[in-house]
C-alpha cells in the first residue's frame, strides 16, 4: 500500500490529514517540535493519522510538505535521499505575520522548492485553497470542489490525481510545473483562494 507522510502540521498539514482521515486513508504527520506535541491533533483523527518524526514522515511514498516558506530549508535538510519518491509542494512564498512576498529572483516558488528535495518527483498541489476548504467535505453546491495540480512527471502526477479523487475533490491537471505552478502560486497567480466547484 502507498504510504503517506506529512511534514508540517499547521493549517494546511492538519487540513490534509483531516481529509485523509475522513476517507479512512492512513498517514504519518510531523512538525518541528516532535510527535508528543501532536498528541491531541492525532487523537481527533484516530486511528488513521499517527504522529512521527520528520525523518519518518519523509520516508513515505508520497510526502506532502506544508511549512512556512522561510522554514523550508531547515525542514528539508538532512533527510534521507528521496530516490524518486513523490513530494507534494503545498507551499506558497509568503508568510504570516508580515505577508511580504519572498524574493524569488524571477523563478517560480516550486522551482526553488524542488532544489531543496533533489531526486524527488515534485507535484504542485494543495496550495491554492484556504486550509478550511481543504478539510471540509469537498462535495459542494451539488458538485465537487476543484483542486488543481501540476507536475513534470506524468506517473507522479497520476498518483497524486488518484489521491485527490479518493479525497472526493475534482482534480484538474494544469500541465507542467512551469504552467500550473505559475497559475496557482500565491501571490501572483490568478487561481489561489477561489473556491471552484466542478459540475460533471
Ligand atoms: N494557511 C493556508 O490557508 C494556506 C493555504 C495554501 C498554502 N499554504 C502554504 O502552506 C504552508 C504551511 O502554511 P500553514 O498555514 O499550514 O502554516 P502553519 O499553520 O504556520 O504551520 C506550519 C507548520 O510547519 C511546521 N514547521 C516549521 N518549521 C519546521 C521545521 N523546521 N521542520 C518541520 N516542520 C516545521 C510547524 O511545526 P511547529 O509548529 O512544531 O513549529 C507547523 O506544524 C506555507 O508554505 C503556506 O504558504 C497555506
């Protein structure tokens, strides 16, 4: 069975974990302070979600990373080789409390993120909706809430697409990272924070 890890247990990491738990999909979640600090969070999602170290979460087949932009280098350093495993980049290059956009020197945030996880297959997803819309039932207004994703590895993208479908969202493939990363990036892209619903 495909294993899932989550690095970052704040708004987005815990919303993703809740969506998994609601669908009976097991996952391991980690933060900077260690598994004990996640006791009450995982109790809400028992028995599906377990609190683990960052190293343990990073060894899953699919790893979602949701950490404030400036903390990504620390969160992703010193981890075992990625060896082609799938990483979902749910991050945006801006953070509280100042909400000042990070300096990207003309690059996409996902390109900078990808440099931090050499050898991983990166899929950009789960970064364009507010966290509260990720954790609630995606069946909405008689349709399904849309989650956009993009990536340069077709197989990795297909696995993330399958997971998005299992969670009940309508996944929409935006193509390569160079296209989708730009459309969903916040700030700058036109798609973030819009609650799209797909009617089949
Ligand atoms: N909030 C949203 O609605 C939203 C929407 C779309 C995308 N995003 C993006 O998602 C990412 C996370 O945002 P958030 O709102 O979920 O942040 P958050 O609530 O502040 O949570 C951040 C998490 O990252 C963990 N963390 C910090 N440094 C770490 C490290 N060195 N190693 C491991 N974990 C570390 C924190 O753990 P500790 O608490 O133990 O330090 C915490 O669990 C950001 O890049 C943001 O741009 C957020």
